[in-house]
C-alpha cells in the first residue's frame, strides 16, 4: 500500500496574518491564531468597521504578543486622575502613548473608538508621536475600560503621569535602511567590475559572470525587501485609499529593474540592472533623509519655546506678585490668575469664592464652572468673574498649552500646498509617459526601453511641487515670530493674505495703556481707602485698572491683602471688604448717575477718585498703519467706553465706522454681520474682553503687552510694540503667494527638462535617482529663501 503525503496547508489569521495552529477550530472560517485576534475581529465586524482590513491587510496586531496588563488600579479615581490632562464629573481628557501605532489603518481604527465604546466622545491620533488624545464621559465609561479596549484591539497604552516628559529616541530605521542599501550597492558594483571594464567578450569573464550573477541577485534582495519597504508600503496604502501617491511610480520602476535583471541573469543574456536598482534605492533613501534633516533645520515648530508669549504671576513670600515664565513655575508655587487669563498649570484653589472657570479651550464646550477653595483646576481653563489663587500641583507644561492653541483654532484648516488630486493627476500622467516611452523604444532597443522608462518614473518629481508651499509658509511663520507676530498655524498666513476688512478694539489695542491717564481725587478725606482700590485693580488685567494701580503705587501706597474682587466684563470691579462696598468702573456701574461718563472708584456709592483720560497716545506706528489699511478696505473701531467729547478718533476713522458702548457680545455680533455681508474680517483686540469676536473673525489677532496675556481664542498674537507693522505683515503674506508660484514654476521646469532627457534615453536610473531628491531640496531652499527675503525686505528692522 502506498500513501501520498500532501504538504500541510498553511492557514493564516484573519486579523493579524500570522500562522494559525492546526488545533484551532479545524474547518472554521475565518481562522484565528488566538482568542484575542478572534475578539478584535468580531468586535470590528459587529460595529461595521471591516474597512480597517481594506486599508492595510497587515495592520492587525497579533494578540499573542501582548499580555493584558492588570488595569484594576485605574478604578481608583485618585490614581487614574494622575494620567488625566483634565477631568470633572462630565468629561475626562487623557493623552496616552500607544507604541503599536504604525500606519494609516491604525489611525483610522483609533479615531473610531467612539463607535466601539459608549461614552468615548473623541479620539484624536498624533501618528508621529504615537499618541492619542481621548475624551470620554465618566458617567458612561471609565479610564480602565478605555485602556482595556485599547489593549484588546492591539494598542496597549504605556501609562505615565501626564506631566512625565520623555524625549523620544530618534527613529533610526531610515539610517539602517540607508546602511543596508549602501552595503549592497557597493558590493554589487564590485561584482559588476568585469562588465564595467569591458570583459564581456572574454570566455573566462563570461563564466565568472554566470557564477556571480546569482550572487548579485542575492545581494539585491535586502535592497528590495528591506531597504525599499517604505516605498512599497506607502504606495500600497495609497492604492487602498484610492489614491496614486508619489511612491507609486518609484515602486513600478524598482519592479521593472528587478524583473528585467532576473530575466537576463536567469537566461544568461546579461547581468541586468541590479547595480542601478541598488544605487537607485540608496540615493533615494539619502534624499529622504536629507529632506527630513532639512525640514527639521527649517522647522517653524521647534522655535515656539523661544518666543511664545505666555507667563504667570507668582506670589512670593512677602505677598508681592512677580511675572514668571511658565517654564519657571514649580510645584507648590502660589499663582494668581486674573479674570480673562489662562490657567497655566494644574493646581488646587486656595481662594476663589464666586469665581468661575471656562474650560472651552480644553473640552470644546463653552460652559462656565463654579469654583470653591480646595477644588482641583487644570491647565488651559480661563478664569472668569474673579481672580483665582492656586497652589501648583504639577510642573507647568508649556508645550501642552501651545498644543491647545493649535488644536483649538481652525481645526478644519486644510494643509497648505497643492491638493491631493493634483499630485495624483501628475503621478498618473508620469506613469502614462513612462509606458509610452517603453513602447516607443522596445522595438528598436529593449535595453534602452527599460532604462528610459524607469528613468521617467524616477526623474519626475511631484514631491518637489508638494513641498514648495509647506516650506514657504512654514518658514515665513517662523520668521514672523521674530518680528513679533506669532501665528497658531501656517494656514493663518493664507487667511491673512485674504482679509479685506479690519476691526480694532480700542482700549489696550491701539492706545498705549501706559500713558494718557491721571487721577483726580474727588474726596481727599477718603484717601485712606485708596490702598483697597490698589489691591482690587491689581487683580484685573483691564488697562484702566492697571492705570489706576500704577498711579496709586506711584504715590507710595501699599496694597493690603484682600479677597479677589468680582469683575463684570466691560463694566468694572466689585468688592465687599470689612463692611464696606468698593467699586471701580464706569459711572453707571458705580451708581453715579449725575456725573459725566468716565472711570470712577467709589466706597459705599460715594465717589473717591476719577481716572482722567488725557488725549490718548497711539502706539508707535499705529497712525500710519491705520492710514494705510484704510486704502485696502474698511477699518472699524469698537470700544466698550463712552464716546469721547473731543472727537479724537474721527481723525483716523470715518464717523460711521466708530462704535462705542459695545459689550463683548455686541462686538461678536458686529463681526458676524460683517461676515454675512461677504467680508473677510481681521479682528484685532486685547484677547480679554473680546474673546468671542476674536474667535468669530476670519483671523483673530490678540495684542500682547506682557507675557502673561495669552488667548487661545485667537489665530495670532502680536507684540504691542510691533502692531504698527501690521500692513507690512499683510503685504508679506500676499507676496508669499508669488514665492510659491515661482517655486511651482521651477518644479515644473525641472520636470519638463528631466522628462525630456529621460524619454530620449540619455539618463540612467542612478543619475535620475540622484537628481530627484536634489530637485526637491532645491525647491525647498528656493521657497525658504524667498520667504526669508520677503521678511528682510518688509519686516526686518534691527533694534526696533
């Protein structure tokens, strides 16, 4: 009797693609390598998320590699809270490190966590940092459930305190690939020397060639299946998404070179083009590394810590306030956060009776929360009503506040640069040209046909077109920071270039708040009450409060330690202290009906002093800036103050474009009305009493007179002394469009010339592989240099 032994049938896991054990439910379809993979597969199918496997069949992570950590300790709220960026009874916000993130399918799945777990509101993935920011409702789910779900689907979180910083190690995989490709390239060239030296007709050399051909083929395998895997993966993912990416023609060129080489070596007709293939991959990888290095060197993100205008007020042992940078805030410091200011770090409230906190910049929901001593507060909240006194419990993280600023503004902005469709059309056209070139040459010279077609695929560089705008805009964003204009994103530049209507707040924006005020004592017998006014005004950020505080301090008065006053936006301050009622603000707010409009300080309804406003003095350069802006569009002035008697502002604004006695709400409504009329509005304010208008405008710009004035509601922050350069900034933003057009033109010229040589068969694939990254780097340098020249011409003023 004879037996026919059939080879074992290899079955793979439907989730992760690994081999399945034979004992795992024989005959079952689909098959799984472990129960964990079965659970994830079933979970995704139940929620209609099979597209995860269509995006990348290799995206599934084997559950056999992970042991589910014990997340029971996350049930203890005090311990779980150490991982949270923000938490209250309605929402938790956590940022989790997920090392298993590796592709677009991972992002697709993780951003759909709300579909997998009830209670999860939002999941936002940063694939470069391998982190996910997750918001959930603690009434419906817990942090433990979130962590266990992530572990179940193959992304076990690394749980660290939210204030733990860990510098990520540089990704060395690209350098490893360059090393492998370079090693194989050198050795293949060494084995190709007989052919280089023209020994092909010698019989001995032919025998050697037949012997070393397989060796060259063996050396090419690591190049194709390791060093070049990034190109294959990106091209394949693009096709899964229905896009022809920049890597697609490169991959086709690699496969053409490799296939032709295998054909020649196997048939004994030649040694193929393996040296060209290895050199092609080697120089492409070097080009990618150099592009990455250049981008890092020119990066506009890395300089944020050098100029980002944000600080805090710290109370020293003697009770005095000092301004400090956020980076210098330490645990157990006592901070004062004035109404309208952003809480720079987590802490415990020491005094805040009657105050409120708006966490809309953190949670996205505009809802004022009441406060009480002993309550935990979180970075990113905005103090309202009264000043907050808090003790720091976590070292401040300036990068987190910057991330809130960038995330909170224009989240829907499209990235600068050509649309994906344009790049796809360009790549498809290049592929068609390569095919036609191959057909044209094949009849007369098959060797030239392969060389020319592959050169066409390589030399054409849509990435040069794709990089022009991001580098130009990113470089100008960095340079504008040097000029005192700090933008939340590069896309803000494009919106600044398009504005045609300009709206300015008056107090704290156009006027130099340090001059133009004097105190008049209306009841000198009550001068003993003035130190209380000094204490009240120090809790406020309003320019008039600051002017009163500065004037009283100049008379040698010292402020007593009082509770924080209540503040009504645009009206004034109110404090009950030792049986008396103190008010600082507008006449109607202080109950003074028979006195002319102005800013007063009263005790029990009786006027003690008045802040007299001398003829206002505009900030340096503002006079000329207003005149120039009026030639480009309508310029409006909005103010919560009473109209002046001397008609001072009519010298700079038409009478019908002056608006006084406006509340923060009416300012926002005014901006909305302008937008409904088809205008693109730039709103410039102090970021304190005009948050709604700044948020509503096409571009919101906050004027900062000290480093503590930070408003996440704005798109840009401008140093007060540089406001006069606003017309030059707008002109530079418009001119940048010409820089990007020039860069696009150079990229197009390079492609036309390069394709001409490639189609004629005059270029080898190796030379094309060198020229392609060189062209990208050239375009990047042109775009960046153009932005720098604009900055030097329009905005660079040494010593200003």
